[in-house]
C-alpha cells in the first residue's frame, strides 16, 4: 500500500465524513453512511461515496446481509493526513524512504520547510507467517481489527517515544499522532545496517549495551533492538570543545569520529516486569552481539549483560518507571495486551523476524495449541457460515496488491 497524496486535494470536507460509520462496522451499510455523515439529501452522499470509491479510499463490499463500504488503508491514510494537515503538523508530503513489513516511512515537511518523518503503521498487512497463523487471524478477527491494531501500534510507539525523549534517551522527537500514524523529527543518520566501517567497534558496542541496561533501569526492554532500529550519527569526538566550526567528516581522522546511536521503532517495547522480559532482554543483547561479530568481527571479552544484572541495577538504582508512566499516559495494560496478542497472531516479530537466524520461538508456540485451535476453528466456521469470506478477501487482497 503506497501513500498516494495526489487525490487528497480533490476531496471535500464532506467526503471525510464517511469514516463515521466505520467505528462500529467494518463494512458500513450504505444507509448508515448517509445517516451518520449528516449530509442532507441522498445525492450528496452518493457523490461522496462514488468519489471515494473511485480513488480507492473506500471499497464496496457485498455480502449476504447487506451492501456497504469499508474503509481501505488508503482511506485511513487520507483521514490521518487530513488531520495532520489541519493541525499544521504536516504541510507537504515527500518521498517514501522506508517500507517495513508493518509500516511505511515517508518524509514530510512542515510549512517552515522543516523535514519530518511520517510513520504509517500497517499491522497485518502482509507476512501471515504460516497458513495457520493466517487462519488464527481470521478466526479471532474483530471488526476492522487491522485499523484498530495499527492505531494501537501508533499510540504505543508515540507514548514510548515521548517518555523516552523526556527522560534523556536519544530518540526522535515525537510530534503528533493521529489514527495509525505518527509524525516525528527526522534524524539525519543511517541505520547501523548501512554503516560499513566502524572505526572503534568496541566503543559503539559498549555504548549499545549501556543503552539496553539504561532502558532496563527505567523499567523497559526495547524488544526489537537491532541494526535496523539503531540510527548512527557521525559526530566529531571533541572532548576539549574546540572544534565547534562545521567540519567535513571526510577530513576528520577515524579516531576522532564519534558514532552516536539514536534508537527508533518502539511498538514492541515491553516492561521489565513482562512475563517474557528475560527472553526479550536476551534477544536484544544477542542481536547486537551477533551483528558485531558477523559484520565487524568483534567479540567482546566481557560476557553479558544478563537480565539478572539488569534487574539488579534496576532494583538498586531505579530510574523513573517509564513502563508505568506510559500506562498512566493512556496506553493501558489492556491495550498493550491486545496489541501484543494480535502481533503474535499475525506473526509480527519486528525487523528481527525477517532474518534467517530468528523465529524458532514462535514456531514452538504455534505448535503447542494446534489441536485445540483446530477444534475451535471448526466450531466457529459452522457458526459463521460463509458470509464474511468476501470482505476478508478484499481487505487482504488490496493491501498486498498495493504493496508491490
Ligand atoms: P518498522 O517498524 O517498519 O521497522 P522503523 O520505525 O524501524 O519502521 O523505520 C524503518 C526505517 O525508516 C528505519 O530503519 C530508518 O531507516 C527509517 N526511519 C524511521 N524513522 C526515522 C527517523 N525519525 N529519521 C530518519 N529515518 C527514520
Ligand atoms: Mg524497524
């Protein structure tokens, strides 16, 4: 699914009201659209609907019970973009710089010309890892769940970015969140993945381990700490503070270049009290270990850090409990659980999940309850009959198509 900003210009404020019904219905019955949109007279509504359908912002769905329309990802994008524009957070839309499995990353600009990043969450867009998880998804799917879950992911990421930033962690500045999108500051740096030469790998390595431990001291585990989610800024290491004038980094000797990591991508963050905290912690640590070994042939002679060490530091000298602060800010434990369950169901495993050397844990998990689930599924199919089939096909279908 690509963000296509062109057609937004031709939409009227009335067109945007068609969303109203999709709060409670994935497929909104046509008469309800008229009613909720508050547009008087049938022809106005029908004009809006046909406008929106032409640009693929909504899609017609016929099923056994009634005809209606459902919002597409494209439609939801427009609603979010419209809100960001109204709030003067985004003035113009530029290039897409990243296509993750679960998000699109787009450079946008403020009216001042300042560049920013728009991250559009697209949970459940692709990567139903196995046929079985796919079936699970269908079975547990609640109305419009991909929209709701993508919004939860955006809310979660925004909430964590905010508390991290406020507590001195090097993360982008969170600017605004709307529906399934967030706007943040653009970090002028490349992911570690793209850095071919690191002059002093031991320094960067220990700095990254320190960040993992520092996060834990504040009650948090990143959960997807890897070379894609660590942006590396090159700065001149200048302890005396003399060389303040702008310099061309190519002219600076390697020993004087300091690599400053900035951490991004927080939808998978967990509390240090999470039941699987240790597994997430170890996975984060091992991701970095493995990457440094493979890419820079660097193996630290200091073992660990272990989760036990991290907990000890956390008990002895705790920072502010940011996990608790996020909860207090409105991203509740219940929301966290809902999102986590959904991510598990659709096989979201962060950037790490796409790599060959990952993914064993989830396979095991999947096998555990297979029999039981098969039974449930059968029962449910009998209950539901076939009426929901078409809307599901189309909702997955256009997401996948749009992704090419
Ligand atoms: P995903 O959840 O799809 O992995 P990320 O938040 O990790 O999304 O972003 C994907 C990529 O987009 C990153 O690896 C990075 O290259 C780029 N990116 C994301 N946020 C920013 C930002 N604030 N500044 C600069 N680049 C960014
Ligand atoms: Mg990422």
